[in-house]
C-alpha cells in the first residue's frame, strides 16, 4: 500500500491538533468535576482517585433546574415547529405576494439584539403575568427558534416536488391534510434539524432566563450555574459537575440525530 502524501499527513496532524485544542475545555471540565472540593489549581491532569461528590452536590442543588431547562427547551421545540412548518410551507408552495419581503423580515428578526427583545418582553410579561413562568420562557426562546426554523424549512420545502402535492389535492386532501400526511413526512430531516437547533438555542439560553425571572420558581440550569458560582466559589467540582450534566442532553441528542442533521442542512442546498 502506498503511503499517504506528506501534505495529507500534515493536514491530518493539523486537524488533530485543532481538535485537541477545541476539546481541551471539555476534558478539563470533566477532570475538574472528578476532583475533591477545594482549589482547582491543585488538581492534577488526571483524577487518580475520582471523587463523585461534586455530582451528588450538583444533582441535589441543580436537579430541579435541569428539569426546568429540559421542559422549556422541549416546549420551545414543539411551539417553534408548530408555527414554522405551516409558515414555511405556505411561503414555499403558495403563490403569495411579497414572499421575498416576508422572508427578509424573518431574517431581520434574527438580527435584533437579544437584550432589546428581552427588555420588550419583560414589559409585556409584567402586564400579562407571564414573569417567572415556564410558558413565558417557552415563548421567549421561541422568538429565536421560529425565524430560524422558517428559513431552514423554507429552503428544504422548495425542493419538495409539486407533483406529489397536486396529486394529494386531486385525491381530495385539504391543505392541512397535505401538509400533515405528505409534506411533513418527506421533510423529516429538515424538521429534526430545525428542532435540534431550537433545542440548543433554548437549552443554552441565559439572557431570557435571567431577565424574565425574578424568583427561584422557574430557574433554568444556565442561571443556576451563574448563581452557583457566586454562592459556592470553593466547590468547583460541583460547578464543573453541573456543567457536565448540562452538556449531556445536548451532546446525546446531537449524536443520535447527526445523520438527519447532515441530510437536513444539505437537502435544501442540493435541491
């Protein structure tokens, strides 16, 4: 067998080095979470005697916050897809005036600074009684998920053959039936991709969670870690353990749907 060219070996080494640099914070986070409580600067490069006390403390103190983040993220996914799928289908297949202008408006909404949206929502939530509520956070996080999902799904749905839509219409299916029984099944990859990114947006949200909550009733894990650092600066193992636990759902979800995400991101461009 021929040896790979020197350029390929160099590219491989550079790729490995960059990957090591990017993964080093993850390694250090896991390593620190297995160290005894105390000064993190004295921690070794490898936990020779792993201490899981940090994880016990994290689950006791942050378990409720993890559940809150999971509920809010899943709620944002459901709401975002429920609104974005029909909107993207209408923009892609209906003959509407100003379609490009509407898409431009959707794109512009993603350029508005988050702090501006958070301040506006705080004023509205105060009047509506949605502060310190799961519904309020779901609606707030969906302000990022809905525009992104519309743009992604619209790019994919433009490639759905009109023939199958027209065939379903000829068979007597209404527009909603066509959307539910024909369009959405063939758009599974795009839906999974949009849902994954919406989940990541909501799971990692800090600005809305901090601005729209004034009590401990509904506290996502991002705010929990923020306040945890101020209250337990000497328990870095518990802080890092919380960060590890907060990373697991998103990491596991990404691994499970990686194939669908790759197909969803490239499907619209190829078609």
